[in-house]
C-alpha cells in the first residue's frame, strides 16, 4: 500500500505519462465503458472525455480538481489489465492527484467483461 512518502514519485510518473500523451491523456480508441470501470477502480469522483474528444480526464475525490488520474498508463490499464480480467491493487493501479497529492489504494479485483 503506498504511503505519503511514495506520492512525489507517483506524481512524477503520472506527470511523465500525461505529458508524453499517454496515461490519463489516453487515445480516443478507448471505450468510455472501459474507462468507467478503471475510473471506479481508482476512486475518481467522476471522469469525462476532454473537450477535444481525444482523451479523458478524472476529478479528484479529495479536492475536486481535474488533476487526478491512474498511476498506470490508462491504455495499459484498459487493454492489458481490464481486458485480461483483473484490475491490480495499488501501487500497480491506484489513483493520484497532481494538485493535492491525494492517493488511492484500491484492492485488486477480478473483472468479468460483458459482451
């Protein structure tokens, strides 16, 4: 389970992912329904597609700003973990806020994909 001491590294990794065009700024090829499952898993207050239609953003459950996101690349979270049938526990797939440094530590869980 991550601690406050882990937050700076997690935030740096999240920033690197976001600024490289991955992570919470995932490509539009991801289905909204799949992103919804990941958003619930990481504890996002809500999520929405960016106004440009090409990515998603997540609202922090602690401070309410749109600087929250998964600690794993969103494309990987959906196409490897979710499609593989299991969302992992933190620190592999948690949530972190760049604004207030809030972190979530979800437990791993099996996911049954509906056709």
